[in-house]
C-alpha cells in the first residue's frame, strides 16, 4: 500500500525542502552575523520562530522520507550513502531538540 504512495511522499519531501530553504538560509545568515560579531544578540523571539518553522519542516521531511524508505529498507540499509546520511539526519533532530529546550 505504501509503495503506491511513493510519488506522493516524494512530492511532499521535495516541496518541503524547497519551501523551507529560504528559512534555513535566513537562519544561517542570523547565525553567521552573530558569529562574526555583526549582531551582538539574536532576538529570542526571532530565534524561536525560525526554529519552529525549521523543526516542523524537518519533522515533515523525516516522516515523508521514512514513508518513502519503508518499502525499500532492506536495500537502503545496504547502501553506504543512505547509512552515511542517517547520522546527519539524527544530528539535525538532536540539535533541534536541544534548541527547543533552550528556548
């Protein structure tokens, strides 16, 4: 059943990253400005908003990705690129949890 929805999940996955990209770039520019000393303090309100938008998008991407991967899990677990990608996804999730706790 899930296999028949692969293209739907793929479209959700791709649309999420395309819609999320401007927010991610904005968040990165805020962080870079702070690290360079251009912005002495990052507004907690602004950080909270950007974080929640990115975290919701990441959640949607993880769910759609998991649903796409499920029928092919046996194959994917033998692929180096998939195994290399998963720790980075986990790092993003853990990072989001730590940011949420600090807000």
